[in-house]
C-alpha cells in the first residue's frame, strides 16, 4: 500500500484514525467522561493528517507550513476549554481570539479586509458552537462545507489544498459516525474548535493561494447557516418536535441540515465554475498545483 497515495492520506487515514481514536476514548473513559472527551479523536485525526500532508517545519515559512501549527494550537485550546467546562460563550470568545491570531499569522492584508475576515470567522464559529453537542448537525455541515472547499480548491488549481480539505472532511466524518445515526458521544469543544478553525484557515489559504474568487467562498460559509435555517423553517411551519420523536430527530435532522448545506455548496461550486479562467494560476506558497495521480 502506498501510504502517500492521495486517497489514503487525505481520505482513508483521517477517517479511520478519527473513528478509531474516538471509539477508543469513548470506551476507555467510560460512559460519562468517554462521551465528553471522545471528540478529541477528531482533533487527533485533523492534526495528524495535516502533519502527514503538509509536514512539520520549524520555523514554518510558507503559508501552508503554518497550517499544522494553527491546527495544534486550536486542538490545545479546545482540550483546555473542555477541561475547564467552559460555557459556549467562553468557547466562542477563545476561538475568536485564536482566529484573530491565525489571521495575523497567515495573511497580511489591509485592515478593513482583516476585520471583515475576522467577523466572518466569528459568525462561522458561533454557528458551529451553538449547535447541540449531542447531535450531528454541526459535524454534518462541517463535512459538507469541507467537501465544497475541496472541490473549489481543485477547480482553482491546488491539489494540496484539495487534499487538506478532503482530509478535514474525512476526519470530521470519522467522528460523526459516533454521532449518527445513534448518538454515543458529544461533539464538544475538544473536536469542534479545531475543526471549525481548520476550515476557516483552509478557506483563507484557498483565497490567498489560488484564483478562487471570494464570492464562492462566501457562499460556502453560508452553509453554516443550514442548522438555524432548518429550525427556523420548522418553527414557521409550526411543527415543533414532539418528545416521542426526539430520538428520531437525532438522525433525521442532520440529514436535512446536510441537504441544505449541500445546496449552498452546489451554488458555490456553480458560481466558481461559471467565473473560472481556463488555466488556474500558481503562487509560490503552494507546493504543487496538479494532482499526483
């Protein structure tokens, strides 16, 4: 087996690592603590896949070399917040501060643009963290949005960012298998913070290193409104969930949320495709621009 084949290092490996480590933590730590800490398996898979794909440079130079460092920082912050039983508001503020530091590390852009990117990141982080930890809604949106980012990265000419985005989707999906169709863990700060910050960092890298236009990337970010949109529509239709079907909602609602997110992704890809140039340009920061298979 070729351990550096794109299908292994960006799909199979993160999926298996996330699923296995999450299950091991769930079983080893018991019913209560295992359920709480199991999502750390997603963080392990995200960080491991990034180091495998992008390497670990000291000190990091190119933008892509800084991504694993940001992932590690986000994973440590998530673990710390989980250990402190931090509130959702505290998690959001801490993740927002880390996103500001990541922006300063990854991109030196005009101040108004930096502020706009930071506010966009705050909105995406809030959308993920406000979802119920005992449902797969947030994980479903992260998987779909990461797949959309992978498609735009490949369409824009970067196989490296395609693989990195695909690895993120696979890692979150591996953990989500413990959330759907039956909930056996909580997708808390230990997994959610590194996942959402990794998505934001990859979105920024795609914007800076490829010819991807900002409009499709903004549509991708719109996918994180899928959960609130589904719940708002249900309230408008005056169809509150009855206690008798509360269990069913844990597997039906994520599918609906994922379908809405897929509409956002399809719109983003269509927009990217309609405005794409014939030959994507290259920048020096991205190591390669053609698939290796």
